[in-house]
């Protein structure tokens, strides 16, 4: 059956609607081409520019990314803005107000020395009920005298394992005491102990007093200021009053070697039968005290921790770690 023929007016109306629709599509295409052209021109301008703007780059990304990516673009823009703002501050020279002093942290360490005895065969073992505790306050600060260095426990364990060789009630002077572990251990064992450190380091002397108080040894231990190499009234007062001089890690810097040995020489020469026990940590193969020992007519014998720890159940590395530490026994040649 043949299709009915549309009236001429209806045909004309449909043709006009089609033309209008084509015009609208043409306008949309023109707008899209203009926008893409503008974006491309802006991107090329950014690439040619020596100073690229993060803001412009972010705005381009915003137009081209999906709406779900808007938050990421905003975060990137904030980071770049912060960097731009902080750059002038970083270039500014720091002043005293930019530095804030932080109080060093104080902590306490407890050292437990277990009773020990050797059998007739030379074997060692713990002795029940013979433990001694020493509490040491230390500060985590960049100061020699406020921190427990590895040489200190090495000397303390030597004195503990050889306590029978000391005369009861011996008068002991610890040089450069600092945290004073060896001296306080001997005080616990009944000896009369004097802790000393430099007059120029009042905070270290205060630390010695704090360590004495932590162990309730105020009646048995005294603290004096003693600067190496100087003959002071405090040093002269020690004539004939010292049986043993001890120290740990005192040869920490070549600049102190001679002042220290000057003081040691005076003490040994003015206290008959006195000797100096000191633990030494090797820090440089070029450092040596042999010339100075000869100069001041002193002699030294060396003992390694593995030798006096043999049979005790304590490994040398338990005390020294990765460090090389030895014990020197220094006496007068004459």
C-alpha cells in the first residue's frame, strides 16, 4: 500500500527544524575548538616560560581532569603554595630566637654486681646473697662527665672481681669521676672514697653528688674539685691520704694526657705505695702515652678484660661492645 503523502507545510517545517539543529551542533563544535585552542596555547606558553606557575598548571589540570580528581589537584596546589611561602624563610639567616635549648634527659641505670668466688680448680661461680647494687644517674647530653662510657663498667668489674686484693677501708681517689660508677662501687664495699672532677665543670661535680645521694652514701663519700696539671690546695690536702687512685677513660683527648700524668705523678710521689688503675679506650693508633710515662719516670703494665674476666661467666664484649679497652696499672719507677 503506498505511503500517504505529507502536506507541503509539514515538510517545510521539518526541514527548518533540521537546519536549526545543524546550526546548534556547529556552534557547539566551534566552542569546543576554541576552548581546546586556548588550552593548547596556554600550555605552550607555560612550557616556553622559564618561571612556570604552579597555579596555572593546576588550573589546566582542573579543566581537563574529571570532577573526582578536584581534591587531589587542590592538595597539590596547597603543597606548592607552602613551598613558595617557606622559601624566603629558608633563605633568611637564623637568629638566636630560632634556637631553643632543650633540657638534657636524665635517666638512672642500675648496675648489679653478683657475688663471685673461685674454686680450688680456678673455676668461678656466683655466690648466693653477695650481690651489690649501684644506681648511676646520667644525662643524655654532649658532655664527657655526664654519660657512662664503656670503660667505666670495665674498671668496676675489675675492682669487683679483685676486691679481696684491696685492704679493707682503703682510701680511694677517683680522678675525672663523672658518673663515678667504680668509686661508688668501692664505697659500697666499705672503702673511703673521694670523687674528683675539674673545678671548671660544676655540672659534673653536681652529677657526682647526685649519684652519691641516689646510693645513700653521703656519709662515706666526698666530692672535691681537682683540675689536672694544677697544684691547688685541694691537691696538696691529699698528701699522705690516698692508697689507690682510679679512673676510667681519662685519656680521651691528647690535650689532657700530660696534665693528667702531672697530677698522677704528684699523687704517687706523695702517697707511699700508691698506684693508679685506669681503663683506656683506644680511639686512635697514633695516640700514645709512652713518651710521657718516660718523661715523668712512670711505668705501666697492661691487662686485657678477657684476662681478668676468665671464669666469671662474663664475656669481654658484654662490657666493651665493639670497643678496644685495656686496663693500665701505673706506678712510679723509683
